[in-house]
C-alpha cells in the first residue's frame, strides 16, 4: 500500500491494517467516525501509545494518498461519504449486490390475471380469512402473503424462525409460479449454502409435493434435487471464481436459496451477477440467526436489521383486492425505498405450540429481554427446555457423563447407513467457543473418553467405527465442503474396511477412504456457528463460565432453536444475561444502500 502511495504514511498504514483486520472479523467496512482519537495500544517499553487520529482529518488525509478513492474509482481502498472505508473488492461486492436488488425492487410488477391468481392462492393455501380491523393480524396467512410477493416480484425474502413453514411455503409458491406463468418448462434451481442444508431442503420439497393440491404436471415440474450454491455456480478448483458469472449466466428462471442467513456478501453478490434478467430469486432464512462465517450480514441488512416495515400503500391495496387482507401501516414504518414490498416475516410456529419453552425462551432472547429469558429458564415450568449451572472444568466429566451416554448410545448402536445419520442428528452438544475447557476441542475429547469407558467406541486407532467427522475445508474435486458431516463406518463392499460415509442430496450415501478427506475434526460437539442449517432432536448448549465477546443474543438464539424437541442450557446466569444483552453488529453500507430512499 505504501509502495503504491509512494510514501510511508503511518495513518495510511493504520487505516489499511485496520480495514483488513475488520474484514477478517466479518465486517464489510471500517467506520472511521467510530474510531475518533480512540486509543488502540497503550504506551509500552518507551514507545508512544497508538491513538487513532481525528476522524475528519484522517479522512481528508487518506483521500490525498492516491490509493484511497471515492465510490466508483479503481483504487485499493474506497472511502464513502459516510466515513466508511472498504477494501475495493468488498465495496465492489456490496455495490453490485445493492444495484441488482434495487433494480429488481423497482422493476414493474409481474402482470397477473387477478381472478386465476386469487383462485390459485385459495386452492393451494386455503381460502382467505375475512378481513379484520387493524390489529387483528393473527388471521393473516403470512405464507400466502409470501406467495403473493413471490408471484408479483422477481426478488423476495421470506424470513421466519424454525418451524414457521418456510420450506412448506416454497413448494406451494413454486407450484403457483408454474401455474400462473402457464409453463411447465420453467428452469427452477433449489440451493443452500451447505450440503446439509441442501439435503434438508430437498427432503422438505419432496414431502411438500405429496401434499400439493395441483395438477400432476405441475408437481412433476418442481425439481426434487437441491445443490449447494458452489455447485450451482460451478466452482473452479483452486480459485475463488465460478464458471457462471455476468458473462456466462445460469440457465435458470427461478432460484431458491434456503438458509440465506449463512450466505456471505461475496457469494450472494456472485450469485446475483450470474442470474439472467428475467430470473426470480427467492431467499429463505431466519434474519435473527447468526450471520455468515465470512464477511457480511446480508440477510440482516436486506431485512434492515429487523426493523418492522409495513408494505407500501399500493401493495397493501393489492393485498386487500386479491386476498381481502387489510394490513395497517406501521406508525413508525419507513416507506419509500420499495424494499418493504419484497420482504415477509412468517410469524406462526407450526413446530412449537403455546406451551413450548423453546418458543417462549427463544422469543425472549430474540427481543433482548435477558431478565424474562432467565426467569423462564430457571422457573422450570417447561418440559422442553432446562437450565443447569455449568460446573467448574474438573466437574464436567461427572456432570456430563449421563447426558453423553444417553445422547449418543442410540446412534452408536445403529447399523443401517442412512438411518445412522438420522440417529446421530438426534442429539448434539453445541458450544460457543472452540478452545478452553468449555470449548469444542476439549468436549470432543471428553465425549470420546466417556464413550470408550462405556465400551460404546474403540479409540485405540485414529479411525474407529462411529467416529463422526466435520469437514473444515472445501474440496471441490471430492465435492466435500466446509460444514459437511460424515461418519466412519465399516463398508461391507470393501471387506468391512472403514470408510467415511456422507449423506448424498438424493438420500443415498457417498463414501471415501479416510486418507482422501480434506481437513476435518471430530464432531460429537460443534460450535453454534457450525450448527447453522442443521436441526437436532435434542441439544445440550454449553456456555463458558465467564463472559467473552463471542457470546451474543444471536448465538444464544441460534443455539436454542437448533433443537426440535428439547434443549438443555449449561451456563452461569450472569454470563447468559450479558450474552442476551449483546447484539452482533457487522459494519456495512448495504442496509443504507437498500433502505435509504
């Protein structure tokens, strides 16, 4: 950077180092105004302290270096008019994605014959409820509203917590798109960020098709195969680029992306650039979950960080005319950018009833009400969620022993290959951190020790039957990706030699010699981050005994909602309260680019 600038400028060096570091931490940019005269390092060994300059002077000086440009210039760093500093690549990703979304938002609405549309919506989703006065929104079928948006717009976001029917809705939506466009030849692509999420989407679509109230021709036109986004875009081994891009578009008319909260800025930008102008993009996800591992919080930014918007007046009139829904405007809602007409929040949980502790505690966590969440947890009135004080590290083996044996015995006594994956997903230990006595590494070792003493596994060798593996590095040749889960098992077709088995998207299995695998780790326990896109029957969420910055509201919410049946939370009350009170904040300009009219 200094070579390009032709000078050794400590302020330029500091800015470049900090924006690079922030990007590595998941931010898209560095907001210089938040660093005004901030002390970064104290004086030490006779050296002066490192203090950020006055942010206004800093911006002026950076703009004179020749390597910091304004948006649209081709310079290594970009500084916008709101003091946000970007690496050029990430500014470019953000700008291209924002431009693509804005164009889709302002495209003319699809021309639809309203009478057949109303009939199709009522047939597939059920007849609309009679419109009620403002405030009676519990009678609104938000899945049906999502379908209407998906039909009228070429960009739609369907957000909702676990069990709100996102994947159920998408099958019906695809059927309606096929019906209303009067084409059984639409090219539809189902995708997700990880192989596990793609397999889950595929299973949901298969189940949903069986219940559709539509002609067989329409059912047959809905694909049953889902792929990872990397496979859809056709990744190039050893390269960050894909075979499909702006000059080699995907041959698709509709793309569905499930678990969209896991998609980072770079990947979402590359996906949108590879879509033909007429293609629809439908994103499914939970805006309140953890953001992607890589830089960005795309779904959160698109949903305006959870701000509740109303639809525009014209769109509310459409909904009233077609479905009879009279949706009031929000008193504090900001209208004008058009984004509000492309987003719907599913609100009814079909998985958790009113007596579900998972539902009420996760809602309290999500709203940041730490006191209510702790009161509900420690009250003990719910059967599906339980609080336990986490013991000191030397007490973990004794306290966890029964939980571990109960959790993994059924899985380790299984034999049939596809079924054993279902059994394994019946229980998982989730951790907030990787290192330390309450982290993934230590707990995986502890689980192996306990299971070995119970003679449920034999760990005398590096590989043993029943060892679960988590892939941690992509291997495009083997089509194994970060986050894929496999199990070491005897292979009858290879003389019962041990092989690593992975579930294939079609419900079958793929197997590899263990020595061929990319980087991996044992996965009786996994981080909450790695658990995104997965669901387990029962979850044991273990928090450290002291507060750390990684503990946030989103992490707790994501951990709790991975459980379908029951969750135990092991922690300290003060640590839990601090986590629920802390939100993830990833610096970005995407929200402003989309929502500021």
